[in-house]
C-alpha cells in the first residue's frame, strides 16, 4: 500500500508520503523514496508501477522549470506522463508462462504540488492520463491508502488545517501518515515530508521529521487533557 498526500495551507503546501514498497510478485517489502523534488518550488510523488515512476523521475528531473513555467502545470505534467504510460501499457505482458500472476501492473498515479507564478497548485494525473486540480478543496491523496487518508483527514476537519500555517500542516500530514501506518501493515516509515512556500521547497531530514512527531505528541496530549476535563 502506498499513500502520497498534499495539503494546502494558508501560506504554503505540505506533501507527505510513506516509504514502504510492496512487491506482491516476489512477496517483498522494502523502503524507497516516494517524494521527489520538482524544481525549486514544487514536489511530486507517485503510486503504482516502479518502472513507470522511474521513467517519470528522469523526465521530471531533466526539465522541472519548464514544467513549472508552463501556462498549465497539469497539462505540462500530462504531456510528459501520457507517452510513458502508453509505452508501458503497450509493452505490458499480462500473462507470464508458468506463472499465474506477475503481481505487477503499469497503472500509475501521480500527485504534484507547489508554486507556479506565485500561485499554489495541487494536481494529480490518474492512470488514464486525466488531470485533477485540487487547489480549492485543499487536500488530495493517491495510492491504495488514499481512501483511508481521506477518512483520517476528514476526522481532523474541525482543526481547519487549510486556514493554518505550513507548520501546522506538517503536523496534520504526519498525523494522517502515522495513523495509516497503525491501521495498515503495508504502510510504513520512515515518513517523508516536504514543506513548500513561495520561497521554495524544503524536504525535511529524518531529524526534522522526528521534531514534527514530537509536536504531534504534544498535540495529542493536549487533546487528551481537553477530553478528560470536558465534563468537569
């Protein structure tokens, strides 16, 4: 299971992902990077075929600024992603001799977020190549863990994360990721976080993620104290 999340805050965007890769064909799980830089003021992540995502990482890494400077970031991503998707779909061997299932599929989702022309964007591309814009809703998740992420985020709706600064957004995204890690054994750390403002994107180090998790613990403790005194 994979989950990649993007959250719009009042002064920026936060992206987060788990790092556990599941290979059902070989019965393996291993950590891998799912969040990648997209120029200086954006980031992207993907879910699905590792072969497709590898090809896209090379493409996006070679010309990130031309993507961000395009009139429509979604269409710029689409123009690069669809030929790669088509190539893998056309060359996908669905049935392998002497093997019931390869356990693989070229179907891939992409999620990118950041700033272009000082305006925030949250864009996804589905396996059909269709573009989704989520700047207005302020939250999007992709991957097999996306439905659970949406539910977890809905439970925090009363905290109005989209009206808070990115420091609060980091807490919300990490809390969702950690909740999914508890609920599903196929979501696992280390968790990756990226904070993006008009000044630039910053991918948090493991120590910085640990500091965010400490703040999440303080948040939970205060919630517990508020609940304990609710009927006093």
